[in-house]
């Protein structure tokens, strides 16, 4: 995995947006998969501005939702579907039928997984994924200890993830499971971009890049990916052995 210290959050977001735009110039109908969460908000703003300036056209691309809290839906502020539609899909003008997301309120989560796997396969596989890194190294909801499962997964949430969920919901709400595109499907994307910013992410960035490859730190599994790139700001790169 390559690391680029972009210096600032703004520059990190710009570089990620540049990669997305470059891919879409070459493959306008590519299938993309973006994480929700705090980290990619700057990327979304950059992309929306670039589209307004006609520097990128995202309206022909396809989008698979990375993950969802089981039990939550669009009416729940902080759910992945609410965050992604309000922060990205809607302002970016992505046609609704170009988006497939997990229904966190579905009665049958296993079926949700199979439906997502089929949708991804029907759209040629994920071409580029932009991922955040959890404080515990999770990727999507691939929590520490989750094996490199095939396809999509329903996962019991790690205690760290439950505690951190407060930042999305403004209060502690009972979340126990997540549904997520699994590590193997994400790793099969030819292009993988990981984003991390802020001093609080410095320890997990160091573990991701220079720690052992272990399912205890799911983000470290991407060390094996030939084209994965980790973009950080200077703070998140602060504990790396050799600053670049
Ligand atoms: C969100 C997701 C999570 C986040 C990760 C980092 O869809 O899949 O894995 O990317 O928890 O979250 P932030 O960016 O809020 O620090």
C-alpha cells in the first residue's frame, strides 16, 4: 500500500477527488463505492464543486453503498443512507436508479447481502472504492476479527464502534450489528483509496501501513492490495516511521 502525506485535510480531499475524476474520465459508467462517516465529507464537497464546474460528470456512474447500521433507515439521522443521500448522492445529482444501498431495516439481512452482491456483479464489479478507517481499523463494518469473508457480511459491532457511534447520532442509541460489503469484494476493486485525517487516527494509520497484516486490524489487510493508496493529512501521518 502506497502512502501519500497530503499535508492538510483539504489537500487530501482534493487528491482523492482528482483520482475519482480521472477514473470517471476514462470510465464514465464505472461502479464506485464510497464510505460514509466524517472523513470523506471534504471529498464529497470537492466532487460536487468539480461537477458544478463541469470538471467531472458523476451522473453516468453507479454507486454501491458500503454499509449500514442494522435497524436504521433513511429517517434516522446519522444512518449511512441518510448521510450519503444528503451529503453526496442528492447534491451530486446521481440518478436514484444508479444507486444501490443496504436496507438496514429489512427483515432478512442475509437476503440484503445477496442482493447487494448480485447488484455489484451485474454492474461489472467495483472499480474504485474510497474508504475511511475506523479507530479500531475497521473498514466499512468489517470489524476486528472478521475473516476475509466472501461477498457481503452482517457483523456484530465492536465495542469501539458502538462507543464512537455517538458522534453520528448525537447520543448513544442501541446499535448492535452492521451490514457491509466484505473485505474480499472491496479488495477486488482495481483501485482502493483509504482516507484518514487528524491526530486521533495516527495510531491506526501506523498499524494499517506498517503493522502486521492481520484480521485484528482489517485495514492492514489492504497492505496486500497492489494499487491501494492511503491519503492522509500530516497529523494522521504523525506516527509513521518515515514521514514522506
Ligand atoms: C462508514 C464506514 C466506516 C467509516 C470509519 C471511519 O460508511 O464504513 O468504516 O469509514 O468508521 O469513520 P469516520 O470517517 O467518521 O472517522
